C-alpha cells in the first residue's frame, strides 16, 4: 500500500520530466510528525499537520526545480539528505503513537478488503480522472513531452511542475502516516530506498524517465507486479540484497523493452 501511494506521486513528477528522490525521507518525516502530534492534538488534526508538512517538503522540491531551475536529480538529492536530517532533529528515537484510534482505523477492513487498500484504490482512481479528464492533468503530461511548446501555448509551466511536486510530497506523507500507524511505531530511519521502489514501479508500468509517457493504469500494474515479486522472493527466503539485485535488473529490462517498442 505504501509503495502504491508513493509510486502514484512519483508518476506525476516523472510525467513532467523530473524525479523525486526525497520521498523516502518525507515518509519518515510525516510518520514522526503524526506520531508526535497524536499526543498533543486529536488524531485528525495530527494527520492534517503531517500532510501539511509533507506538502511543504514537496513544495520546496518544486520551488528548487520550477523556480530556481535546478536539475530535479540534484535538487531532490539535496532535499533527501536535508529532510532526513530534519527527521533526526525532530526525534532521534522511535516514537510510539499514543492514540490507538488511528491504528485501529488503518487495521480495519470493509468486508474482506482492508481499509488502506480501498484508500489506495481511491487515490489511483482520482489520479486517473485527473490525468485523463482535466486540462491540468493533460498539461502535466504535455510538459514532459515538450515543455517549450507548452510554454509557447501560453500555459504556466512553472505552476504545473510545482503542483506535481506538492502532490508527490503529499502522497508520500499519506504513505508515512499509514505506515507508522499500521506498524505502531514511527522510526526516523524508515523509508530508506522507497524512492527506488517507486521509480521501479513507474518504469515497469511503462513510464518514460525524462517525461512524455506513462499512465496511472500502468503504474498500478507495476506496483502489483513489484509487490508480487517481492512476496515471492520473501516466501523463498531470498536475502534482501539479492532482492535489490532483482529489482535493479527489472528496471533495466523494462527500460530496454520500452526502447525496443519505440
């Protein structure tokens, strides 16, 4: 579920021709914030604060890329380190959420389906409608294809790129809230490497690094395939570092296959 939300946000950034390497750090930051705020505020307000912090982190990435025109890789690599540092400044030790209500909601089911799975499906559905049925969504896709043509058409490219990074940060924040609530503890070290899983899911699903190609449906399929492979490897007791090799090989294979299709 966590990787699905992060991958969905990553898709929006990739479609603009960018990348966001800081999503793992944002997951840790939002988890620490929501766990800490639950002891001070009611849990809905704690979630709102955590999501606002995550959206602010995404906005920082967007400002660096869209306004200061830094390369997305360099900008988000810098914020990856900076945000992780902020997480450890907030708390060097894990925080256990004091309010059990949110954990109960996250662990609940509606019929046979977990609540968080329905939430993820709803996010994918809304994102699909946004990308395919709204002018802003189609503009995000067009920016990755030819940013200069979009600018000459009189469209504000900067605002759309900024929105993509804010959305990516917000979805990563939501993933962090769900993860910390489901596990029952928020750790400052959590989220390391999640950005690679998200990029892998997008690429496996047909997204083009550099922008101009990719669909919500394809990303959803990539998330499912990557999760299935991870579960199979765990069932066969494959060591985690071998799993990383397999994921890397999958990315290479997907990129090569995409190039041949072209």
